[in-house]
């Protein structure tokens, strides 16, 4: 793993959050919103795959020699499973249908969970990698 990979992953985060911000600016469930939700899902799936293939194996190797990294990695992995599943349920529901009445509240919960996860990932994991690089 390289510093370039961390920069690329951070760039993915900015792109995903930028698309989510565009959805927030629209503020309602429209055809454009559905297109942006589809883009968000595609980018998120691609990003998660990249992390799983390239980032997390290297972090697991670092965790073999660091109890603090091992503990953080374990927590982050457990958290990721639930957040990713909830994010995909939200995206699938509103890409295919969903109701305007529930969209605002559901979108706010999705956006908050995604933003908080990205912050924790960047500060708790990416920073550990960069310190060891």
C-alpha cells in the first residue's frame, strides 16, 4: 500500500460526499436525485471494493504488530458491515422508489452515518497507515 492509495481513497470520499451534498441541495426525491443516488451507490461500491482489495489487507498486516491498530481495525470492520448494509438498503429503496414523505429523514440519517464513518476512517485508520509508511 502506498501514500498514493490513501490520497486516492480520500479523493473517493470527497467525490462521494460531493454527490451527497448535491442531493442535499436538491432537497427532495426527483428524477435527478435518483440519478445522483445511483451514482452514489456505484461510487460507494467501487470505493468499498478498492478498500477491501488494497487498503484493508495492508492494515491487517500492520495490525499483526500493533495491538492498538488491531483493536481499531476490529471495531471499524464491525461498524462497516452495519453501515454499508444500511447505506445499500437506503440507496436501493430510493433508487427504485421510496416515498417523498420519508426521504428527507432517511437521507439525513444516511448522510450523517456516511460522513461520520468517513471521518473515523480517515482519522483512525488512514492516519495510522500514514504514520507507519
